[in-house]
C-alpha cells in the first residue's frame, strides 16, 4: 500500500518548517531578554526613588522637629 505525499520532499519541508519555528523562538527569546532588562531597570529606578523619598521624609521630619523647638 502506497501513501502519496510522504517522500523525501515532505521530510525536507517538515525540516524547513521546524527550522523556521526554531528561528522564531530564538527571536522571541531575544525580545524577552530585552524586556526583562528593561523591567530590571524600572525596578532599580523605583528603588532609587523610594530611597530618595525616605531621605526627603527624614529631612522634613528633622526640619519640622527643629521648628517646634
């Protein structure tokens, strides 16, 4: 019993499709790495701003305490 359409060209086409899929995944991984890097930068900036706000709060509290005396 012969099955048509399952010759060497069919395997070549499947291999080509798989290679394209792998390349697509590689592109997605690179894009995700860029996005992760950007998110890490945002987290760092957020922490820096929190520390700055805590510093400002301390200065304001010190000034407020001195003005009450």
